C-alpha cells in the first residue's frame, strides 16, 4: 500500500478527522452510561520506534528516502484479530510535515514492520518521527505513542513524497 502525502489541506484534514473520531468516541462512550477504560499503559498497547535511517530506497541515485523500523506490542484482548490505527509523522528540520495513517489488523501480539518514506529526507538537520495510535479492543480503547529523532543527509533530493508500510 502506498500512501502519497504532500503538505496540503489533505494532511490537516487527516489530523482533523483523526481528532474528530477520538472526540466522537469519547462523547458516545460517556453518553452510553458506561465507563470505558482508556489506557496509555505499556502493558496493554505500546509502540516502539526501533530505529530510523535514510538511503536510496527508490534507486533514483539520491539518498533522500527514510525507513522506520517499528514494533507494536498488543496484550491479547480477544480471540480474534486486533485492530489499531497508526498515525505517522515525519517532521523535517524546516518543519515540513509528512504524514500517513495506516489501519492495521493483526493476530500477532508483537507486530514488527518497516515504514518506507520516499523522497522525504531533503534537508540537513534533525528529523523527528512520531507514532500515535489507538487500539480497539473488546469495549476498551487504548492509546500509545512514540518519538524518535535522527540526523540524515546534507544533499537535497527530488521526487514526490510517498509513504508505505511493509
């Protein structure tokens, strides 16, 4: 799956939509008359950014692509598949933000993956990577986040920024 991202109104819409969903879930849960447990506790749901680096992943001759190795730990919540949303942001030294939203369904308790972001490392300086996510369980909602910083290239690249998860 390749998700093309550009710094346009679409990125702001994705963030806005993600926030609206979270607020709507909170309102619905309060109005239902029951208390739903929301946790940031790592024993239930935890994102970890293992490492991130850059290179020439798309064979265009320019080392302007970023890869992010991540791991998600999920406590067994049901006999079925676990579902979570993973929102990824890459913030460049010039404060350009590249973002992607991945919907993940897995039966694994430990899910390891690599996110590829093509043509996104175009400036020298420190890059910040942020993961945020929500796990939908058996009546419970769990939240987790993780951040990672690294300093990739000095040369600029070309091409249209895209992001994918493998």
